[in-house]
C-alpha cells in the first residue's frame, strides 16, 4: 500500500503544536474473504465488590430515593441494556478468592471486611440473588468466579448447586426459599482469579492440581439435566507477558483425560506504564497520551505470545483466550477513598478501548471473550455515579459505537497506518478493521490516533458496489476531555458520513477520534 501525500488540514488543538504531517490512508477491504467470528463476549463487563463498583454504582437498596427496581438503580440498568452487555464477571477480582457465597444469601447477611480494597465494610447485601436480578435486568449472562484461593472445593461445588440445581434438591429448595425457584444459568465459570498473585501466589503446578478438581466438581446441574454443554470453564492463565501459567495449564489440558476439561484460559493485561499506577486520569499531557496508547498496543504482542504457546498444545483452537481483565489503570483521583480505584475517563481512554477491540477482533479465532475492568466507578469505567447522578464516559460511547461488532464476522483489510510521532515514541497514525454484522451489513471501524491532524481515509471495496456510508464518530476538544456530572456531553457520538464515488468511499476522519461506518 503506498502512502499518499498529505492533504489534511490540522484540526484545532489546544495542545502545543509540534510539526506533524497529515497523510491520506487507503483501507482496502477484501470483501471476498471471511475472517473469524467475533464473539459478542469480547464486550463482557466486570463488576467486583470494590469501592463503588457495586454499592452506589449498581446497588442502592430498595429504600433509596434513587430510582431503583428491587434495589438496583434504574439509570445504570437502562444505560447497560442499551449497549447489550453480553456477560458480567462477578464477584471479583481479588475479592473472589476471599468471598464466601453463604455470606450473601438468605435473610441474614454477614458483615465482613473487604481486605483487598480499602478495608471497607462489606455488608453482603448484594449477593447471588441480587447479582442474578441485576444481570436479568440488563439482559446479560453470568460469569461467576469461584473462590479457589481461600475456599474449599466443596464450597464452590455447593455454590454451583445453589445456582444451578433444580428444586428437587435441597440446594434448589434453598434458592427457591430465597425467592428464585428457577435455576440460574452460569455461562462462564472462572476457576480462581490471579492464582499467581492475589489469588494465593500459587506455583502453576499447584494451581493446575486445584484446577482439575474444580473443573470436575464445580458442576453445572443445568447441563447435567439437559445434556447441553452450556457453561465454559475459564482457567487462570497468564499475567501480561509471563508465560508460566500458559504453559502449565495448556500442557495439562493437552494431556487431559475424560474427567476434566476447560474451555477458556484467562489473560489479565492492564495498560499501566508504571507500577504503582501514578499517571493522572485528567489534565494529562500529550506525552502521557502517546505513552498510554503506545503501551496499550502491546496487547497485540501479548496475545500473540500466549496464542503461539496455546497453538502448540491446541492447534484446533478449542480453548479460548479470555482477556477477562483489561483496561487502563491510572492514579486514583485526588479526594477519593484510597483503595477504591476511582479514576476519570477521557477521550484518550475511549480511543484506547477502540484500539483494544480492534486487536481482539484481529485475534478473534483465539480471543473469544474479554472483560474490561471495570463496569461502573472502578478503573476504566463505562459509567460514573455520584449519589443520584450518573455520567457516561467515552469508554461507554465506544461500546455503543462497536455494537454492530457483536457476533459479527471479521473482513480482512490492508492499509498503511502512517505514523503519529511524539518525542521518542512512534505510533501508528490510524487503525482500521472491517466486519460484517449479523444482518450482513459491512462496517468499517476507524481510529485516528493523531491528536492534531485529521486524516482522509479512502475505503476501497473492489467490485462491491456501495451507495451510502453513514455512521457515528466520537471525538472531543482535547485528548484529555472528560465527561463530568456538570458537563456530561463533552465527549459523545456525532453523525459522520463518507462520500461515495465509483465504488470508493472517502471519509474525513477527525483528529483523535473513533468512527464506525456502515457501508450499504
Ligand atoms: O481490577 C482490579 C484488580 O486487578 C482485580 O481485583 C484483580 O484481579 C487485578 O489485579
């Protein structure tokens, strides 16, 4: 692909200008070829008992003046329904390996201490039944993480029976007595969380022994009765570029016998250029912008690294890589409670989310699930709440933009990304993917990483005729623009259209933006 001379005019930018040259980009879509299925579960969410992720963010209690249905806030439910959340991972995180499910069922709830997250008191008012009520209200499926670190296999098996066994069993009767006679579904079962770290600092060999027992005994009684394999077991896998768990779990899986198996391997990989996380979520510089985006692009390398190992043991790609914790991890906002991991969310973070969705899509034949951390009020949140107020973040709007990618089919593209240079960092100027949605409509998702220069994008479709190119774009005044309770619409979605001429579509893609266009 040849790079054409620059024609774009610098967009108004409040950041100090450095010489930058806009380039045209041609994206050639191979409409004859078909890539992998893109699971809707790439857009999974994560809700941990952490800070205000649950209490305040999802649960306000039935007596609250904040509008709610059975204690679950209505505004948050409506926002999440709109983006068709496919699954919610719960109850943690590190919290999961210290969670005892019996504390959170029935009329008498125990108050415990959330030792991982700020030492906050945990009233356990929100437990299993409330979680299922919540996901039912938003139309999502359950991704339950069982306690491998400090719980017993019997405890996990009992929880599974409580959730999935029918009313003829005592476990089912207990659930019915707590208000839910019907069996719950467990779509994904996370067998532990970060067992290499907060989940117990286990050697991979020790974890694998526990994994085999959980994979066998944490039974899904729905499946036992129907014979359908509806639940996917997700083993703890690697952290970032550490391959020890990848090797150990996949070697065990490859040598498995009939008595146990897994369907997924977890990868946790945050965008955090320095530990402890210290970069601010607001009023950051362009240097930070470039550093964070260049760090996030490492996701591609990490997925490749682990996929290559998985391919050696599983060439048929039966086991999915599930990136069930990802997102940007920044300094906690000043004035917020330490340990609650509250950070603002800027246009940059929305761009970061889009880049990750594009990476997941390119690896869609292996990456079949992902859960951004976290859904409400924690880390790279989609939604922020403050008492009765709620605001949608740029990351939320990217989820809305990418709705047509849920269960779509990837269509291969070729393009020369050009460059965005900041100091010593050289990033791609643009990113692009294409996919056919469930109705057959072709979409192109475009990201312009350059904070100053718009790009003219030419989309070539070969012999395929197109009569219209319409969609929406997310941008804002600055890469550090944020939505606040007082100014909730600083970064939102606006219409964008391409010019169609002779089978080619041309789009002016604003600086620092994400766009998804339907080509019809
Ligand atoms: O998402 C916050 C924490 O990050 C999770 O609890 C843990 O799994 C990870 O280390």
